[in-house]
C-alpha cells in the first residue's frame, strides 16, 4: 500500500514539472514574437516617418521633376594653382629716357589710355642740350656735305688731289653719322627730330602711351625728379589675358593640349572655363612644377592681371551612374536623394558621392544598392523642407 502511494506521488510530481516546463516554453515563444513585432513596428515607424505623401497640386506647384538615374560621362581632374597674366606684348613699362623733372601728370591707376596718348610731360636742361647738339650737328653736316660735293667735283676735273677728296669724304660721313646718332637719341627721348628741325628747340617732352590699355601703376607726381631709366608708369592691355597654371611634375603626363580647365579666382564667385594652349617642356627646379598656358574668355572684363586662381584640369572620363547636383540634399554631414515611389510618394535615400563634372555628381554607393530607380531631379530642396516640417529631422531613413 505504501509503495502504491509513493508511485502515485512521483507520477503526480513528474506531470507537474512537465506542465511547468511547457508553460515556460510558451512564454519564451510569445516573447520572441513580441520582440520581432516590435522591431518590425520600429522599421515601419521609421519608414512612415521619412516617407512623404504630397498632393498632385503640391507636386505641380513645386515643379517636382522625376527621372531615372542615368549614366553620364564624368571626368576626373587634376587640382592646380596659378595666376591671371597678360602676354608680354600687352604689358608696357615706361621709363624716364634722361634725367628730368615731372611737369605734368594727370593719370591714376585704373585710367584707360589709347596708344599714342600723352601720359606725362617732362622738362630738364638735358633735353635742351640734346636738341641743341642735334641742330648743331645738322649745321655742321650741311657744311661738310657742301665741302665733300665741291671736292668731288674738283677731283673729277683733276683740280684737287685724291687725298684731299678722301679727307673731305671721311669728314662728311662722320658728320652724317653724328646727325643719325642724335636723331636716334631724340626719338628715344620722345622728341621728334623733324619737329625740332622745323620749329626749333622744344621746352617740354611729351611721354606717350606705347600701347592701349589701363594704367596699373603711376609713380609720378608733379615736380618730382627722375633719374635716367627710372620707372615712371605701367600700362596693361587686358584684352588678351590668359592663365599661367603650375602643374606638379607627377601630374603633367596626365595633361595634354586642348584639355579643358575650370577655375575660380580669389574673391570671385563666378566659375570660368578655358582650355590648355601650351605646355612648357621644363620642370622648375625650385617648385618642381611645369608651367601650363591656358586661354579663357572674360566677356565682362572682371578678371585682373596678377589674380591668384585655383583650377581643375579636366581629364578623360568614363560613363558612370550620376545625378544632377540639384537633386542632392545634405543633412547632418550625409548626402541624400529622393526616391520617387510614385507620382506623389517620396522617400530619402542616403548616397555616397564621387566627383562632380558638368552639373552631375557621380554616385559611388546608394542605399538599397539599386541604381534602376526613379528619383527627384528637381525640387529636392522643397521635399527636404517638407520632411523637416513633418518629422523635425531625418534621424531615421528608409531601409
């Protein structure tokens, strides 16, 4: 009897334990289901938080345009620096021909002048002395010329000796050379020999612009003394400006004549385009760079000689997936584009960007890894505003 009671009690105990284990297992299963449901719910919440639903009227009003991601030719580039310069024939430096005093100067840096226009007036006894010497040399030449012609005639008639004629001939040629010498000196001093011969000694020397352009430097003031060969003024013609680019020797083999380059001068917002015209054949020993000469257009004459520029020389490219620059928005240091789920439904996708060329940006990586999608190519910033207005940010994004 006692054995029977013990067996019954053991059986009841085992059944009870199994029942508890089954109940515990059931609880675990329910917990897992709740956990999965919670994660799924969280993802759906994030999906709903980032997904935008607009009306057709809003899409039309915001001028939102949708298109597929396309492949574009994106060119890589070489970063270089340089300056805006003018060719040698478009720059003129005016020096004082002799010691002189400044009698008149009216020009300021920035003034435009025409070739042949008077830019300064000088005076000095040295100019008077040079003109006097020229006139004296002309008078002496006329006397020697007459004596030479007379003795030449006498020699032809065998009235004078050949030696006497040769002496007269030598003196005549020396006098002629002296006149030519003074005439050249007068021209270098901006004095006209013909005017001096016709009107006599001129008190003032009129310095004229050798080229048309703009005065960029004027070192003169009225009454100042100038030593011979001192710099008076500099004039630059901006009609033929170019870019002098400095390319490192390690990059020069990537560049060839005809390649395009883009640049922005310091302090100027506008971007300019040009092309490579000439490539130097020598590497600078100090800077280890090669000089590259580029041409560009500046229709509004904004750029100035000497401006520092940062430039990108565009190289040969290849076709890769790219999106318009205007389709990209930035948030918290990340880049996004908008997937067009339908005509009125839009979802932000995080992207990793590559280089930019011609208004397009290369896509290195896109959320979801599919490039065969429709995206918003115009109106992305309107959607960004709506998204921020809806959720207060973009902390979560669609997965």
